[in-house]
C-alpha cells in the first residue's frame, strides 16, 4: 500500500515518544500513518515497544511527546471506551460472570442493538471462531485457546472501524492458528476494518499484512509490504530478523552505480548491490538469501566473481535440499535448492563453486 500523507490517514502517530520512568524512551520518535482499511502488523523482538504503541492508541497509556490521531482528530481527549475500537490484548480478559454469548452480546447492547440482531451477530461471530456450541459456557469453563478465540470474536462482533490485536493467536495450535489468520484477514478486508496487529511471529506478519513495521529498540527499522521487506531489507537488523539469511563480513573496495565489489575478510572478492554503504573502505555485512545462491555458473555473467565452497552438510527436506557450506571463513552459509529432476544431491566434503547476481547480495551496515 502506498505511503499516505497524514491528511488522509485514518490512524496517525506523529513524532510519538514514550517513557515510563521519565528517563529511558521505550518508543523513540514514532511516525506512522495508516489509511482506512489497511492491515498493518508491528513485528519485533521482545521489549521493542510494540505493546506500548498499541496501548497508547487504545488510550490505556499516554504518549510522553507527540500526538496520536484517529480520523484526523487527536485522541487524547476521547476516553478508551468511546473510541469505537475493538481490542484483543493478552491480558484483556473476558467478563467471568457472563456466559460466552453474553460476553459477545455486551458490546452490541452498549450500542443499543435490538435483541434479534444481537442474537444473529453473536451466532455468526461464534461460528467464525469455530465455537458455535459454546455460547452457554462461562470463560472459566474454557481452555486458554478457546478463551482467546472468544476474545477475538468479541472484538469483531460490533464491526468496529479499528481493531487492535496483541498476539491474539499465541495460545493456538498450528492448524487452528493458520485457520484464524485466514479468518481475521478475510473479515478485516471484507468489512473494511483498519487493523493494527502485533506479533513476533514473522511468518504470521508476512502472510497477513498489507504492510509490516519492523520494530527494534523503540524505533521502526523498516516499514514496507511483506515482499519488499523480505527481498529488499534496508539494514542488517531487518535482513536477519526476517527470513533465513546468510551474512558475510567485508570491506567495500569499489562502488560503481548499482554494483560494488567487496573484499571479504578472508581476502576473496565478491559482487553486491550497495544499499546502505557509502564509500570504499566502509565496513559492510553482505546479506544473501539461501534460495538466491547459484551453483550453476552458466546462469551468471562471465565476469561474475565466484567463491569456492565445501559441503559441510546436505539435508534432504522433500521439496527442497538444504545445504550448509564452508565458505569465506564461515561454516554457516546455507543454500536452498528446489528438488528438481536435474538437481544433483551433494555429498559432504565435496568442493563446489557458488556465485550470485549482484542484485541478490545486499551490502548493508556492518
Ligand atoms: N507499565 C510499564 N512500566 C514500565 N516499563 C514498562 C511498562 N510496560 C512496558 N515497559 C517497558 O517498555 C519496554 C517496551 O515494552 P513493550 O511491552 O512495549 O514491548 P513489546 O515489544 O510488546 O514486547 P513483547 O514482544 O515481549 O510483548 C520494555 O523494556 C518494557 O520493560
Ligand atoms: Mg507485547
């Protein structure tokens, strides 16, 4: 989704900072705008500030500096329950004295919806989370994963314009988790709901989101659609956090337009794409995805640099082969090849030659 100016943003964080103790900033100068209907995921390691951002948007925490706007208006003066936001937080419990159906009906009653409409909506919401049989139970009579699904249904049942979700699928097994990922994105898109979703599961972030904001240390390291994040990471942190990644350390020798030559620390020379390096002499981390490494020299240009490598481990994984190599002083260089009829299986100890297109090796910050 294209960048939006703050003018047509539905949700906007403007220069937001947050400190709990008056000393350390756990959110540092956050600028983020979502257009209406966007599904945005905040992804990042533990403690990077994701929940804090969600709590400020929900109104349970206030920003130390900066402003948060909803539909163009600062939200500071609107109390949480008047913001029309659906929420699923890790510790945002169900009402224990109400049945499951009463829990779901409650946000509709508050909005003065008639009884038969309420019953219809509650029934559909329960079916959505595969809990149709459980309307009469109390939360204490449900498993953790079942409670989580009811919390999710309760956040969506009144079809809010904005939904905030903090690790809503954490307690679910893989199959149910994937089903719910599909249901959530479907509902959000069909109803045009704007969603801010928090997870530290990168696969979940990549499969569900229009855009992903990668957080580290209170800052957004990169904000981009999933494919761009995976294929064009802007710095070493993002390259290593998203997907599997090979890194090689070296020094920039020469930069010519869209390619550069790099002298690796063992003396060998490779080609790469300069991303956030500036000049010869700069230290760099080269980032290469395992599926972009080429063993067939005919697919590379005649003057491309190649590296000699030794097979340390060859793993047959069914659909792909995963081979670990000793190359340029590291033993952790991984390549993935598709299991095709013409693809040879390598042997431990075998010497091979590898290379890549310059665009597939990104010269990032060291
Ligand atoms: N109420 C609080 N009082 C003081 N410090 C807090 C409070 N809540 C969070 N923090 C601190 O703020 C930082 C960011 O926390 P936050 O909960 O936003 O991280 P997170 O990205 O959601 O992490 P996780 O993935 O573990 O949920 C952490 O260092 C945390 O210890
Ligand atoms: Mg959190």
